[in-house]
C-alpha cells in the first residue's frame, strides 16, 4: 500500500508546501508592491482559495471522465505557471493573477480520488492518514523555511521554489505513480450527474463538516499570528516556537484518530472529541493573557483539527458510489475552500469589532451547532465492503443487485479480478450477498 500512496502523497504535499511557504510573509510583501493596499494584500493571501473552490468540482468530474493522471498533469502545469507569474510580479495585479492561477490547479480532490482508486476500502483510513501526515510535515517545514528564505533572499525566491516543486511533482507522477485499476460500474449517465452526489444525506453532512472544519482553520490562522505579535510581542522569526510543537502534537494525534475511527468504528465519537479540542483551544487563546496557556490553546487546536484529517476524505469516499468519488471529493473540497474564505473574512470582521474574546465565543457557538450536525450522521462503519473473486462469483449477476435494499454500490475491478459490493450491515448480511452472486 505504501508504494501506491506515498508518491501521490508527495505530489499533494509538494503543492501544499508551495502554498504554505508564503503564508507568513505574503501579506506584508503584497501591501508594499506598486498598487498594493491592505485589502488587495488580503486578497493575494487568500485569493487562491476562491479559484480552488470554483474549480474543485470541475477537476473532480474531469478526473472521473478523462482519467486521474491527465487531470493531475493539467492541474500541476497551471499551478507551476501561476507560481512563475507570482515570482516575476512587479505589481499587485500581476501577483493576484499568479495567486489565482495557483489556486486554479485544483488537484486536491483528484489525488484523494486516485488514492481511493488504488487502495481497498478497508485500508483507506491508513492511506489517508499517510497522506495527511505528509501534508502536515510539509506545513511544519513551510512555517520554518518560508520566513528564512524570504529573509535571506526574497519572496520571489519562494515562488520560484514553488514552481520547481510543481515540476518535481510532475516527475513523480509519471515515474512513481502506478496506473489506477480498471473499474467498471453499472450506472446510467443520468446517475453520474453532479446533482447525484447531493442525494445522500450523509454525504451532505460531510460537506458541511468540511465547511466548518476549514472555517475554524482559517479563523485560527488569522488569530494566532495576530496574538503572537500584539499580545505576546513575538517577532516572526519566533513564531515557530508556537507552531512547531503544535504541529508535532497534531501529527501524533492523527494515528489514534485513524485507529478509533476506522478499526473500531468510532468515527462520530472521534469527530465530537475533535470539536471539543477546538472549543477548548479558542477558549484558551481568546480568554487567557498567559503565554503558556495561549500556546497550549494553539496546540489543542492542531490536535483537534488534525484528528479529522485521516477520516474526512475517507468517509466521503465511503459514502460516495464508485463513479461519484471524484465529483463527491471535489464538492467536499469546494466546501472546504469556501470555508477558508468565509472563516478568514468573518473571523477578521469579528476580531475588528469584538477582539479575540468575540472570536472565541463565535467559534464555541459554531462548534455547538457542529456537534449537533455530527450527531445526526450515520456511522460509516455500518457500511461494509465485500471483495469477491470473479473466478468464483458471476459478474453477470451484478445488475441484479441494483434495486436490492441495503446494497449501496457495486463495481468490477478488472485489474485485480474482483467484484466489490458495498452494503448496509443492518439491512443485509454478507452471506445473502454472496448467495446472489455465486456461480451456478
């Protein structure tokens, strides 16, 4: 499994590293470019999320229809082009164009769908945890390397580095990523339309969870550096003292979250505990004047935030049918990027009017609604997967499963000679499914 997942994880981590590495220095840099204002600097910082949100679904649908690798190629080339434009930008408008283009290479959901293609569902949480950990490590490295490179060279050098990493990701794509298995499904063109991914209530609950999750992230990254500078008088070169331990603790929390969420079927409980950590984090950051309590709050946020990471993408791919995975993950990531935009904008407005205490209260209230939203979600552990060899079971009988109560999805993996059936454990048992497909 590692050989399938690691190259794809490296591709998405290199791309995220390129986005993360400028976060700590971009706003001040953009504000001082010709034509720069405080507002346009903010757009330059978060504008990539807007194009990401707009293009996540088209890229996901494109990957379902044209293939994952071709879509990744297009996305990485767009991202590299945006990085080059941002590197040579000598005014705010050219920088904005570069940032919007960086976001337009919206390949996050495509990589996740490709991992879902490559890995069996009973191993998927482990695979997503690996991807999440690689991304988290890229974030930790970016928080330290970004200010150092910008200080010793320039912000432009960061964008040149980002373009080079995008080309490196292309090299990995065509040398280390295996071709996805050949999948056949039994659904009509009407059933494959994008509107179908909104018909599953549990998928919709996951989309809103993506929105809440990314909103709190944006609010945290808005408030943490402001408080480090204004309340605790820290210079940028010292930010790593808060971020590094917080990121490390967040990474360590991902393993147990994946185990309890998937192996023991406690996904809903993990989500609720994660939200409680986020509530605690904002209470500490918003209401404490003690640096160590503030730092503990930042760490609590990363723990709560990262506990979601190995499960979010996995649960979407579990709820979605095989022909919808790219589109469903695209919708989920669209909600996530909308959340980044809304979290930054609303968090900034609340802070401007009510300071950090107002932000903390708002997040705590939001989190209470979030917990209620999660409680209503069905446990993904009730959806089981059955893997049947085509040597023993008859693929020609698959169509007979279409209207059987308790059967969520079924498809044929030609590459591995497997029939795969998703079913509801409380509505139909494994032996019944086997009996319906056994060769006569």
